[in-house]
C-alpha cells in the first residue's frame, strides 16, 4: 500500500513518487502520513521531510510551506526544499559563517528586517548542516569533519 508524494519548491519539482510513509514537520509537530489518510491542510515548519519505501528512505530539508493531504496523495508546496544528498556542505558552512559574523557585528542597530533575515539564514544553514550530518550516506567522512570542528 502506497501513497503518492510530490514535493515542489518555488523553482522545481524536488521529489515525485509512490511511498509507504511521509514524515514531515507540521506547525503543530511532526506528522506521519500513510495511504488513506484523512484530508488535511497544514503549514510546515523549518525541518526535515522523510519519505520511506520498503527499505529505502529519502530525506529533504524544507524551510516552510504548506502540505495538502488527500487519501491517495500528499502535496508539499515548500518555500524551499532540497534533498540532503544535494546539499553542498562547504557552501552551507560558509553561509553559516557569514550569517554568524554579520549577526555578531555587522548588522546595523535598529534594522529589525535585516536582523530577522540574518537569523533566518543562520537557521537554514544550521538545518542543512545538521541534516547532512544525520542523514547523508558517507557518515564516516562527516564524523571525521566533526572531530576537526572546534564547536
């Protein structure tokens, strides 16, 4: 028994396929969606979407959006989404470093919009890095990097 899952970001179709379960970060907590689920419409939090079929699991990061669930399909319209396998680790680390530096010193006082944008960028970078460390295949290389990381 499977349910169709589509994950769509603003610029592309990120995932499409029949899966056994979709686990996603709903606003009120993590949700697991199986075939014949009751219709549902919910917003999504920043987090990880996991789709499982038999013995395989694919993992995606999502920075918010909405999910519509029907008994035979889950449609996720994400603000931004990407497969954990696609994440450029060096780029995510550099984005985190830039956001941290700007939050520590360069952010102009009193500019709430810029401060919130920097804070959001830092949260996205942290999500991407954590997802890679937790879910990407080739974890031995990441453990080696963790040992080198002074934080």
